[in-house]
C-alpha cells in the first residue's frame, strides 16, 4: 500500500501492470468498485489481456453491479477467444451463463466456445439463440454459417455468411468463405471472388480460389 500510494497517478494511467496491482490492493481492502475501476483501466491500456477484464467483472459483481460485471466478462471472453486461451474462455462463459444466460452476448460467447472445442450441435443451438435474441455480432452469423455449410445446407449457409459480410463488409475472411461456398456449390462465384480479392488482395486462400475458378473456366493463363 505504501509503495503504490507514493507513485504519481499518471504512472497508473499509463501502466496496465500498476493498474492491475492497484486492483489487487483495492480488492484486499474490500473496495470492490474501486478495484473494478483499476482492473478496467488495466484492460483499457492492454485490451488483449483477458484476465484484467475477468478480474474487473468479479469486482463489479462483488460491488453489486451486475450489468457492469457482464460487460467486463464479455470483454474477457473476446480477449480469451482471440488469444485461443480456451480454458480461460470456458471460465468466462460459465460466469456469463450464470449471470446473464439469456443475454445475446452471453449466448454468443457460449456458441464461440463450443465451436472452438468442436461441439457443433451445442454451438449451433447457442449461436441460433444469440441471433434470435438480436445479435449483431458478425462472428455469431459467420460461425452459424460455417456449421450450416458443414451440414450441407448451402442456402441457409449463404444467408448466414452474407449477413456476417454485411455486418463487417471489409473483413476478407467473410468474403472468402462466401465466395468459396458459392464455388463449391457450383454456383456463380465470379463477383464474390472479385470482392474477396478487393478486400484482401494478398490472401493466399482467396488467390487459390480465384485460380481454381479460372481453371474451371479453362482459363489456364
């Protein structure tokens, strides 16, 4: 306490490490809202570290701030998923399910986790529920589209992938999957491939798909 209190406040505002340490200290003092704010500051400085958001959520919950706790755990789940930290993601999903099981963000996080661990049926159920609850998270629609495609339901897959692309039109991966699904189904993919190349001209997957489409048209050059 004495060491941290002797530091200039600007040091905390610039350091995720010091902000995290302050959060630990404030938790020990039982000042849960203040601890949550310190952890949230650490997360704002270093948003790739999901543990900061996980800690913030715990402190908001202890302070009786349920909505803020849910917001923090959603951010924790996002960071854990991006870092492929599946065990930590599972922890965040459990907390979200307990605190706000019907929230579209909680359902979406659950769906992403289940997809990551290979539970397609469970992922489909959770993602569909998230979308039914009004999710505008492009990843929810994208993953649902991939599951539908694996099931052979091409029309529904194209609808879902198209929704993902509409929500995030400049993201090359969505455009590639949309074009790939059209091509593999024997449908006209010319425009979709062109758009995918425009969005990500250095994508090896999209360039390969463009080459396969050219070969299918006997365009060897």
